[in-house]
């Protein structure tokens, strides 16, 4: 079997000692400095010199440092630079996987603009998986390296560990670098595992990667926790505090059919406590009222009391910060 075709685009990084470079956090192919990009393919590589592009077909890979872009077909657009040929954009088609040491994005088509430090991924759905969260979208998924932000369009869904779920027509997710795992102290006399240093955990990951800080949702917003479902027109979620706010025709539903309706909700997904108001603090009065519908539990046969039915209330609830009690 012949080895896969290989075309390295050489830059000054060939003079650098790659093992001495630090691991990237998140997707940072454009921030890998002067490291070379290598393009591999099983079925050959076409070099279109006049168009300044290279097409790699069949299990194609573009590798730069700890970052990899895989696809059935990869097209690398390059230009003449002062240090030689340099790739400025990658087009990926079919079974696309964009991978860093701890995070993975998948879809069926992608454009990775290295100049702008942005990739746009399309799929059914496009998917982003971090160590703690999973994001999907039916139209597109954009990732902006410099600001560590993802924009998901079309039936966008974010799911956190523990089942907390945020949905919307459009989601924006803001990340920070996840703190790396600290090596466990070695036990006296213990031998290190094969392929790892003493005290280091086995595995290719370093415990880093992307960690969600906050997310914003627009259009047909749904927030799902273990105890309730909250819907509205717009929502924002602080992953560090577990608090979400939802505005615009808000409904809070719980098991058994119980439901609250209002204009603005403050939801603590960690404690399960939700607060509903006519409007947000500082907003103009809308004339909307908070109302609720509660369905009593059915009583066993033979029990005396009120028959099953619907009990409800409608009333004015003070806007947060209004001083009313």
C-alpha cells in the first residue's frame, strides 16, 4: 500500500521545535503561529498552480499543530508570501470533522478562513461538542476564534451536563478556556503508566478545551430543566451561576399541567426556583398581568372532597425592583 500523498506548505516554523509548543485551547488553527500546515489524502492531491489551490481527495486531512480538519475532499487556497506558500482558507466537503485536543465540530461542509480566524460549518445538523456541552444547529454553526464565540442558526440547541437545555432559532454561545486537570500526585513506589509521565493521567486530552460562560437565545426560546420548561421570545443563560432570564410571552410549565404566564422570568436552573413578573426591572409598564393555572391531583375513589378540576388565579405581581410588596 502506497503512503498517502503529502504536500507540506512550509513556513518558518520548520525551523522551530514543535514538541516545545504549548497545547492550544479550543479551536485555534489560525493562531498556531508559523507552524506548517500539512495536507494528506488517500486518493491523491491535485495542484492547480494558476488558481493557487490544492485539492486533496479521499480521507483528506489538514494538520497544523494540535488542530486537524478532516473531510472527504479538502481544498486549500494559498498565496505567495515572503516566507513561501501559505494557506489562508480551507474548504471541506463531506464528513467534515474539525478537531482540537478536547473539542470537536462536525458537519457535511465547512469553510475555515484562517485570515479572519472563523470557520462556518453546515450539517444536518452541524454539531459542536466540548468536554461539558453539546451544541447543534440545522442551518449553520459559526465559530469565532478570537472572541471564543459560536453562533448557531436554525433549531439551535445547547445541552449541558445534567440535562439543562437551551433552544432557540438562533443561539450565541460565549466560551472561556476550561481549566486543565491537575496531575494527581503519584503514590510512593507506584510506577507510571506506559506512555505517560509519573502522576499524569492516561489519555490524549489534557482536561482543557472550551467551557461555556453564557448563552443568548433568540426566537422560539425554550429552557428545559429537570423540573420545568420555560418558553419565551428571548433568553439569556449564565452558565457560571445557573441563572436564566426569559422575556416576551413567557410561560413556565411543570409536570401535571401547572402553568404560569407573564412577561419576564428569572429562573435558577440549579435550585429549581423560578420567579415570574409582568415586566423586567426598569422596563415600561406593559399592562400585562401574571396569571397561573394549577390542576389539582386526582383523588382516589372513595375519597371525599372536591372533584378534579382546574384552579387558577390572575393578579398583578410587582415588577422586580419596584418596591411594591
